[in-house]
C-alpha cells in the first residue's frame, strides 16, 4: 500500500501524467483514500533534500492507519487493489464521511502541502450527512 503512495509521489515520469489510465485511476483513488487517514495532515516539499523520506514517512503512517481501520472491520486487505476494493463500499455507505470532512478542513487551513496536481487532491465526496 505504501509502495503505491511512494510511486505516486516519486516516480518519474509522474504517475499522474501516465498514459496508462487504469493505473493512474487506481493510484489516484488509493492515494486519495490514504490521505484521509493522516488526521494531522502532511507536508511534502518536492524540492527538499529529504523529500523521499517525507514521502516514505507519510505513506507509512497512512498505510498503518488504513490497515488498522480495515482490520477493525474484519478486512485483511493489504495490497493497493484489495484495499481499494475494501474502501470503495465503505465510502459509498458514508462510513468515511467524517474523515473526508476532516481532510477537506485540513486542505482549507493549509495543513496539507501536496505536490500532486490540484485536480488529484480533493476527489472524494461526502456521501451522507456529517
């Protein structure tokens, strides 16, 4: 799971510029879900010397939180594809609404510094009423 995060932010050419639409879509959604599990936000500075370390740290923290969340719901998914398949129905049911709301708040107050294109950052919508 954190490998997808790492590849999204470090691979050259960037995954978000990839012509492989399926991979681009899967990674965009996996990373979007992972961001919901960083409740303090995150800062990735692409020009920093320790950029790759920043990416590894945030990805590892997000992965741990996602897997713990899924495990608490009886799902032992670990790979990016299986985690995505587990999280999509939870999103549709509204189980992630509070996390999405919190993420949008972090974006609004500048607690998230994300080098990815803006159109890839805020793709999840609140389903129910928070």
